[in-house]
C-alpha cells in the first residue's frame, strides 16, 4: 500500500484540474436514474439543488444512520469538511477552514448559535440528535445575507422529518419505529423509539433516543483509550395543525442531555502516541443540557407580497457545566474548579418569498434574538471542598446580547438558462454586560458595546441543461464579537483574558463552481478564495502557550473541492470526493514584543480523498459498499497549534508539536431491507486496525470495529 503521505501531495489538485475537463467531456449512452433533490437555501423554502448558485450537499436520513455515529461525524469525508474531535463526545466540523462560531448551525430552521459559543472546535454540535433527522443540508461558504453573523465557513441545517397528514377518507393513521445500534470498538448501545399519529388536519410525532458509549478502543498500538465514554438522552416532539389554504401551524420541542463527557487529552489518561503529551489533570468532565421550543406558522402559494412565508417564535435554552481536578506530580489530587454558564435565546424570525414584476423572485425577512446569559465558577481543594467563588465563569456573570437584522435578496431570471442573485443584509448587535471581571484591576465591572454592519452577495447561475449548472459569485461574511470573545476568562485549555475593545470580523469570498450529470457521470466542484479582515485570533502570550492574547488579524484561505461519481451499470457505482486548502492569518509571537507574523490558520485541513464503491443489485433488497478514506499529514501549524502537544504530536521531543500523521482507512458496509421499510445494516470499520486521529483531535479514531444497526418500522 502506498503511504498516504506520499500519495497525497499539493500537486494532486493540479493533476485533478487537468484530468477533470477530460472526465466532463466523456459521454455515455446509459442514463442515471437519480432522485430530484431539493435543499433549504433561501431561508426556509425548498429549491432544486441545480438551481442553487452555491456549493451544497444533501445527506439523507437513512444514509446518515448507515455510515455515522453522531450528527457532526455524518459530515466526515465531504469535500472541504474536517470533523475534529476534541473528545469522543465533542465533535465539531471545520468548513472551508473555519469552525466553532464561524459556522451557523440550524435545527429545524432555528438558529442554535449563541453568544457563548466558543471560537474553536466546540461541543455544542454534539447536542443535535442525528436519529431524529430526515436529512442534513450543507451550504459551503459565506451566507451572510440570509443567515447573518457567523455564516462564514458555511451553514449546516439539521432537518426534521416532514409532517404527514392522512389522505381524504383515510381517517386516523399512524406508525412507529424502533432503531438499535451496537458498536464493538466503543462498547456502545443506542436505542431510538418513534411514534406518530395523524388525520387530515392534525399530526403528532414523538421520539426518544438513549445512548451509552463506553471507552473507545483505538488501533492495534493504542488499544483502549481510558476515560472516553459518556451517556446521551434526547427527546423530541412535533405537533402540527393544517389550516385553510395550505397554511400550517406547528409546535416543536427538543431536549438533549449529555452526561459526564470527559475531555481526555487534558488528563493523565491522555495518549502518548507518536509523541503526544498527556495532560496534567485527574479528570475534566462536561455536562450539557439544551432545550428548544418553537411555534411556527407557514404557508405556500398564497400569492402577493407573501407568496411563501415562515414566521417562527423560538426559545433556545442551553446550560453547560464543567468539573475538573488538577493533579500533583505524583498523580494525587491537587485542586480544581466547578464552572458553567446558562443562556436563553428568545428569537423571532419572519421569512418571505414573492414574485417580482421583472421575471424575478424576492426573498426578504427580519430576525431578532434577545439572549440573556449568566455564569459561575467555584474553586475547591483536593478533597473537593469549595474554597472560593469567582466573579464570573467562562463568560460574563450577567449579560444581554441582542441582535436585530433585516435582509433583502432578489433573483432575476434573464432566460431559461441565466439568473442573477443579489442581496443585502443589515445587522445591529447590542451588548450590555452588568458583571464581568476587569482584566486590569481584577474587580467586577460593567460595559456596553454596539456593532452594526451591511453585507452583500452577488451570484450568477448558468443552467445549460436541466441537470447541469455552473455558478460564480462574491459573498461577504460578518461576525460581531460575541460574549465569549469580549468576556471569556477560560479558553478551555489556557487562560483567556476579557477584551472589551475587539472589532467585528469581515470576510469576502470569491467562488467558481458547478454540478451536473452527463450519461453515467455526475460531478460537483468548486474553487474558492476567502479574504479575511480583522478576524479575532488567539495567539500564545507566553512560550508555553498557557495564556493567550486576543487580537484582530488579516489573512486568507483558498481551496479546491470536487466530487466525481460514475455508474458502471445499474448495479455498480463509484464516487470520489476530494479537497485541498491552504490559509494564513496574522498572529502574535509570545512575549517579549508580541511581534505580528503571518502563520497558517488554526487546524488547517490537510488534503483528503474519500472513495466509495457500492453494489446494489437492481430489484434486490440488499446492498454492499467498500470505502477508502485517505488523509495527508499536516505539519503547517499555527502558533497555538505548535504548543498544543496534548492533541498534536511532538515527535522530535523539543516541546513543540510537529504535526498530525496522515492515514488510510479501509472499511466495508452492507444492508438488507425486509418487510415494508425495516432494515439490518452491518459494518466493518478500519479493517487494518490503524491508529490515527483527525488533525487537532483529542482522541484517536476507532480501531477495527464491528457495527450493527437494526431499523424496525411499523
């Protein structure tokens, strides 16, 4: 086997660009029978995927359950996506080089980003229950006009199953589902119950997910990774009432709890694989509770200025606690702390679509979020007896964060092939902090800030055929400093200092891409360049990296992403997905001087490829596939990455991280459908029992693993 560090090099994207036009020119007489796919991209209204002037992906619910364990991990292998795992219960995607609060997460159309969300890979995406979803939609690149602040790397939308009503004359109907999953490498068991009942006017759906994950077994060298398991419980409810003229009123409730999620790499149980340095804590455990309530009124085909509309009133509550115990040199208890935050976000969103008078289509709306936040921190001694109370926890102890925005977008159709999409969004953010620790005096203080911005987007779409489209555009992104930026005292691994004077971040991305089908071939590709202005960057303030300095910096990210699929016959198909990127941003060297330098952006994604071959006999009820996942090594590190030796290996032992090794993973999956819609799936993951980790992760990936799933529907 060719080592991935040799077979994947920066020259590969150039070779791919040379090869790609030849592939597109290839014709075949056979036709693919592919389902028409729609996606939520204009703020809540479905569109044909080929009518989108953006790079996008849609992942169906059954496919999610067949290939992944959690919501974030479902994005693994997609072009320009790197799913980093700070811990086994803390995974977060990097989209086009950005993660954390630079990507917007939507659940059923409701924004889950809030002002306490951290900058780097964070645990909040792990609170989305994948088993309750119908599909996941990924929009790459800035979407500041429709989705506002934070929509820079991309937007990911977790979409619930569609509402079902009885047909005329059917009366009351219903159904249910039981899903079970077991994995050997993680000693895990997952159980999902669903039930629904509906008639012509009412529909009710409820679900409950319970999961327990044991300690994860890595590859042949690492073996069991101690202190990595955790538990999850999730509940969801959806009640809908169909009104006259196609309107609908819906109530949604979601509750998720993650219990005792360990952050292993910061503890003595951290790995020493490939030169990693274990942490210096006995334990660090996180609990998360997230609740979402929303009431939505929607209608379609009403004509006039609100032909299609969605009005949503939402309340999002998120509580997190962290308990840790530090260790002495002999491994005994030293001291620790217990801290947490609570945030509640009351939101109102109104989105509309209407036909214009010049063969165009308008999208417009307003969005209001009123967040209230509090936090706490208490320190304790080696016997876990509380000794003191701090002014604040990870963010300000008492604060409000208010966002008001309005947007307008118009798509003009020049003929059957060409259209132009332009849009503007105005955003105002008000920050009122009543209690926070002053970074100079160490005493409680208060402050207020306000920010506003206008962002624009201009995109062109050309559709030479029904199943082919090409697009180009310029899109701006904007992100106001959050409570986390302005008031954080704890950057999870190091000491952070509040900075009340940070400026907003601005981004501009140019993109050229397309998707299409020609005979037995299908493709999706995009080339992009992002210019960064005043991004809030955290640099090591001292040589050890135990403290960070926040500063606004400029930089850039560029990349190429592509997927190519070929149907060999009605039974056999192959798909290749690949991506490459590079990027730099201004950073500060440690004291003395804090000189500004240009270094690679944090956790720069390495070159990767994901190859899948699938066999699904025509007319049969079973399928099988093999996949090969190749990821290059990454040695281009930011200043902070170089000092993060608990997550990035230090192979030469000089105290600075050298980079994450590349890897190649081979796996097999198969499924059999029985009854009307029930299915059994079996997977053998990581057949080579390879030791590996995603760049910047705090745990290694699973070694050789047997995964069994049973989906019973009635």
